C-alpha cells in the first residue's frame, strides 16, 4: 500500500511536468517552427495513460475522495483532447482550454499528494 502511494505521487508529479513540456512543445510549434507539431502529437502518447494508472492506484493505495475522482477526470480530459482534435475538429478551439483545465487539475493533485500526503482533500 505504501509503495502504491509512492508510485501515485511520482506519477502525479511526472504528469504535471509532462503537461508543462507539452505546452512548451506547442509553443515551439506556434512561435518558432511548425515542424514541432509532430513532437507535440508524439509526446502525448508517452503520458496519456498516467491518469488512468493513477486512478487504479487510488484503490490499491486506499486514496479516496477528490484525489480519486480528479485522477479519473484527468484521464477523461486527456481522452477529450484526443477526440476534439481527431473526431471533432470543430471543437478543436477547446484544445487549449482543456489543457489549462488539465494543468489545474494536475496541480491540485500534486499539491494534495506531495505536500499533504494524498489525503484526498482540497484546501
């Protein structure tokens, strides 16, 4: 159980860092060279399933409450990110907005895990 909490914490921090790198790559594509869109598209494949693994770890580590549902919500947001680019191009304008929401959710998870011991509370 303690190892599962540790892995959850590491994944939470890693996911937040991956979001920052992903935004940086998008910035490179917009402001320097469009060739970076390929990297932006490829990089997400390395971390897209982290929130799902985190959600599953909440059961093993007995992490409940907000932490559990934020993990699932983050995975849902990642799925919607894929859908709004691939299947719903008219909704692509939501892509950066969802990215901001993902960052906020991820930040809350990291704040609650790394500094408060994964109690599942906000505040």
